[in-house]
């Protein structure tokens, strides 16, 4: 039999199909194709699929996609839909919950926080070896904590989210606001004219989000990942050097700040969902 694992981020859909022999195929596409349409296609190509694990960039609770600021899907019971359509078992969780589980496995830690910056900025925490979920599986939506008011609007509709400053979508919005349609690396931005402020406010927003996360959760390890971090690895050094100005000092004692070394932590975490719900 085969397993289909999917990671839906704010911009891309990545997937792998595995069998007892290993990975049979992997792909990357725009998520605009639609999750259900993509799965329908894979079921035609691989009718032996008997399990689907999904990492989703949004708020997910009990198999239902409740909302997503960066993807136009809400209140959609994907688990029930696939059960009715194909009779196969499906498990779905928030992408950062999946990522932090994969990171915990890699770093062998039961006290770890993940802060990932891609299209959005998200966080997840494992404490005592378990994911901290909240009453409706929506803990640590850190991208939407109030930060600074701006002339721009977040995908959630507000104008003061930290995601407006410290995320890929936030960078694009600010550069467009200043009349630029390019998104260079942050160090390049810092050498430019008025765009320099966009890079500086990104760094400040990231430090603020990390400081809140570490102060509230006191993890053993803080792992940074996501596309923006991958493209700007100096940000890991920045946090190591300056996080003491943004977090409570006792929460920083013994803290390790690491960059994710997993190729795709959310997708790796999606593979762990089968064991959870077997």
C-alpha cells in the first residue's frame, strides 16, 4: 500500500508518496490547484493509497480546516470528505505543529519551540514531550499577536499583526507600499535607500515574536525555519546576539537557538500523524 503526505504552506503545496520500498514520488506545485483536486488526481494515479497525512498552514481542529489568513479555505472538513469519497483514513494538523514534532524528533528534545517564517510567521511548542495545543488546537498563532499599527492589512483583516512586519508576505506588502516589486535578501535591502527600513522592521518584528515565544514557553531549544530564514541565515545569529533585549532573562538561561536542518519539517511531521491516529 501507499501513503500520501502533503504540506500546504502559504504559497506552495509539497507532497510525497511512499510505500514499503521508500519514496515513490515527490512534487511541488502552487496550492491554487486546490487541496481536494490535487488529492483526486493522486488517487487516480495511485489508487493503492490507504492513508493521507496533511500539514496545513492554518487553523485546524478535529479534522476541520477552520481558517487560514493566507489561504482562501475555511470551515472545511477535509477528513470527513475524504472518508466519504475514498474510504481512506486521513489526518491533518497545523503545519507548525507538524514541524515542531519533526524538530523534536531530530533534536531529541521534549522542550522545544519552533518559529518558522515563510509566507507567514508561525510557532508551535512541545513541552513535556507533547504538543501544546490549546482548547481548539490553535495555540501559538504568534503571527497575529498585536504589534504595531500600519497602513497595511494582514490576511486576517487586522492592521497591527506582527506578521505584517516579520513574514514573507509582510515584506512584499511593505516593498509594494514603497513602490518596489522586488524581494531581495534582507542584507541587500539593508544596503538600499528607503527599503532599508523594511529590513530593519522585519528584524525587530522577528525579535519581538521570538521574545514573546521564549518568555511565555521557556523552551530548551528554539528552532528557526521557513523559507525566509533559509534565505537569510544571518537571522539566527541576530537572535542569538539580541534576543536578550526582547525576552525575560531567566527564560534565556540555557536556551539553544538553532536553525532547522530538515529539508521540510512540516512534511516530515505529516508523516508522524499516522502513528498518532492509528
